[in-house]
């Protein structure tokens, strides 16, 4: 292990320590100088000014998941398009046809989901 | 010691955390998250190797792209199975799936 | 690299994949679902026919150089007899599964289109596993094989047992693929390459204790992933539950097809990429094989549920098959791998047959797959009982059946590798297995039928597929049992080229 390597890491550790210390300092400081008079009005939920209805951890309808899953697959498969664009010229026609096939397969998946009613909100 | 070892250590730690989670947690959703963690550890290892190892071909980066998409497909299939089971039994706790044993 | 040539290399897989898409497409637009089974079978048979054609042309040196495998996609895939042999085997297993499942699915009013489509995608993945000569392609194929299988295991998900089988299979399967991926990543780290030949060359250059340790860890991870997929002990816990809960045709397919692909694919990986590093994984493999044989056979003894019994027996057979890898690794001779191919063929015939008989009974009457329920089967369904007896005798390994020759070649390979003690363990364990296999025959012929085992009136859906598939499997068991030479020659021809690069 070279000493240069360690020195580089030293900066990182120093930064982390300084960041942590800053957070503690600010919180402490505000606690010290802040007058604290809790009233019912102050404890009421802040956002939008109305009390929340129901449990925030209420389960979602399972339908959301179906859309989520479909989106996830189509979204992530697009990752292959990015490296492909970089070498598009060198690959030539064969590469173009291959990518068309790939997209056709994805499109087929979408067609299948559509025809099977996975895209209906029912 | 070089940078590769630090990256591999990170990958191994992440992988072990994920594996531990898969073995210990009882909630299937959390188990799926831990599986993702394991696969991401693999990605870190692959990218680190292809970047730092002398003489390594760039195939590692390519492999990690494939693993990202496979992980997405896996999670999709897995969550679909979880949903199907949830409709039957109203639970995602693995220890309550005890119909089959012997 | 000419893209057209590369497509020729993977043509059987492409044909099967296209078959899958045609099944999905026809399912969308055609109301008569009976046609789907025919389309799926046609896709598989076309794929197998292409493979046979390529085999002939490879043998005669037409179009291809017989001495050198035809590779494609920058060395990621290779066309050779090993892959072609496996393609034909996988397609055969697929066609048999379709024949076994059509009436079963129709009876449960389950959608058939997705079932066959997914089945063909699994087989595409299986073909990919044996065609691959690169760990990236290998892993992608491995996942293509695994993911649809999780769905198939839970295909009847409204039945809680099927759903539970699916979720258990998914969690263990995904866990094992993550482990395998990490192992492959480390192999890549050790060698710096991803093609099998590149890995072999890269590993040969490794030196030093650090590198050796790194490699051991990598191999242990890869072997763990492999062990999960073939349900080797101590990674077997999922198998009995999943085999019991999954729809029976899917169980038959998982026990034969998925296991065969895992063995054939990993054998290629181990031999081509890591054969020279044998001493680093010999111990792991030997412990795995012995544990698997002993635990599988012993735990099969008390099982009263036939699907669970066959699950444990399939664990035991995974143990025998692992012997082939050990023999090949230790001796450096190809007989071990050839014996594996022969045994995979044999195991597919007898296990598809045995599960087929269970499906057959299930289609005709109430049946919870327990041992007591097949009492008196010899009188109620005499033809099914005779065939079941043939499969049980063959699974035990008694001549003149294919099961005997399968074990004979495997154990010969082990003895030739100077591992006689391992062969003795295997022989003892197969005599233990006689108890639970022949008990089935005893129940069918010498026990009374239980109450309420009456036949239902002839069901609406045709039993022809099941009957034909099971009868053909039994015929295969006996014919190859009497004339094993041609199949062994084919298996030996298949491994000659890949062995030693």
C-alpha cells in the first residue's frame, strides 16, 4: 500500500468527520438558542394544513404493480440501446438488423400484454 | 494492494449482506431486495475487474449490462409470483408458506 | 465475422425461439387452443431436425470443418456435436412434456398458450447453455432457462401448493443464480477473459498462492450455483417441495430437461474452461457427489408421496451424474462426459415415463400421488402398471434396461479413473434405491386397491398423448437397454471434440 494512496483517503475521512461535526454543531446551536413553547397548533401536521386521512402505509392496489413491472422491464431493456449507438457505425447493417429484431421482440411483448388485457384498468 | 482489492472487498461485503438478508429475512419483498443487492455486488466486481485488472478484456462491463437487465427480468417474474401468492394467502411472510413439507 | 454464419451456429435455438413466438402470437388471435400443442411440437421437431442435419454435415465435413468447431459471435457460441446431441435430447424432452401436459392442462382449464410458449423459451435457454462457449452467453442462457421455469412451477397458482412451489423455487433459484454470477465474475477476474478457451489460457498463466486461493473461491461459488440447479446435497432442500407442488408435467420437465441442461452446460464449462485446474475443485465435487448419492437415496426411503419419492430419487441420480464429471476431471479422458450424456438420455426416458404414468392415473381418477393409492393398479390399469414397472426397474438399474447401461458406463468411467471406492459407494447406494423403486411395483401388483379409487367415466379430453408418450418412453428404455451401442457411440462422438479444447 503506497503512502500516497493513504493520504488520498485521509482527505475523505477528514471530509466525512468535518461533515458529521457540522451537522451536530448546527443542531446543538439551534437547540440552545431556540425558545420552545409547544402548543397544539404547532404540533398539528404542517403540510397543506389539513390532518391526514388514513394510514400512510395503506397497501396500494395490486394493479399498480402490474404497470410497475411492465414499466420496469421495458425501461431496463433500453440499456442495450445506449452502447449500441456508440458502435452503430462499425456494426453496419448486421448490427442495425439485430437491434431491429431486439426492438421487435420487445414490441411483441407489449402487444402481448395489451392483447391479454394487462394494460386495462379493470 | 491496489484499488481492485478495495473494490472487490466492497463487492464481497455487499454480496454477503445480500446473502445474509436472503437467508434471514422472512418477508419475500425484502428477500427480493436482497437478491438485487447480491446482483449489484456482482456488477461492482465485474466493472472493477474490467477497469483495473491488467490484461482484462472489456467483456466485464458488457456482462454487467446483461446482469442489470436479467436482474430486472428476475425481479419482474419474482414480484409477479409474489402477487399471485398474495392473492391466495394474503401474506408475504415466507415462514407461512408451509403447505409443502415432509 | 460473417453474421449469416453466426446465425447458422445457433440455428436450432433460433428455430425453437421462433416457435415460442409463433405459439404466443397464435394464442392471441386464434380461439381453438388445441392447435397450440401442435405448433409447439412442430417448433421443437424442426429445431431437432436442423440439429440432426447439422450433425450429419459436421460428421461428413460438408460445409463445416469436422476437426474444428464452427464458432460465431466472437467466440461466444460454438456449433459442434456436443451441442447438437444435447439439442436433440432437449427437443425430445420438450415434445414428451407437451404430450404429457395437454390433457392435464385441459382438465384443469388452464391456459395452454402461455404454457407452451414458456416451455419453448426454457428449451431455448437450455440450448443456449450447451451452445455457449462464453460465460456471458452461458449466464444469459442459464437465466433464460430459469425464469420461465419459476412461472411454470406456479402455473396453477390458484392451487396454493403450486403457488408455494413457485415462490420457493424462485427464491432458491434466484439466490443460486446470484451466487453463480459472482463465481463467474471471479473466474473472469482470475483469468481476465470470458470465453471458455480464454479462461483456460488465462488460468494456466496464474501463479502464486493468492491467485490459487482466489480461484478456489471462484470455483466453490460456481459449483454452488451448479449444485442448486441440479439439486445436489447440501443445496437440495427446495427440490422435494417444488417437485411436489408444481404441476406434474412441469415436475417431469424440471427433473429431466432442466437438470439435463444444467449438467450438459456446466460439464462443458468445467471441462473446456477449467479442466486444467481440476485439482482446485476436485474435493468440492467429490464431497458433493457422495453426499448427494447418500442423502438422496436414504431420504427417499420413507417417502409415501410418489412425487416426493421421485424428487429424492432425482437428487440421488444427480449424485451419480456428478461422478461422470469427477471421472472426466481426474482421468482427463472423455468417457466420463460421454457417460453423462448417455445417462441424461436414459434418465430423461425413465423419469418422463414414471411421471407420465402418474399423470395418466391422475387424469383418470382422484389421485393424490400417494403410494397407497396405486395399490391394485395392475388390475384397474394393467397397461399403466406394466409400464410403471419397466420404469422402476430401469431407475433401479437392473438389466436389460437403459438404466442399467447408464449406470454401467458411469461407474466404468469412475473405475477407469482409479476411484474404485467412489464406484463402490455408488453401487451400494443404487442397491438401497431398489427398496423404494421396487416397493412401487410391489404395491401395484400385490396390494389391494384402496377405497374410492374407482375410475371416472372416460374423460372428455383425449388421453392419447399421455399413453403414446409413456409407451414410447418404455419402448426406448427397453430397446436401448438391449442395444446400447449406437447411443453410446453417438455420445462418445459428441464429446470427442470439446474435450481438451
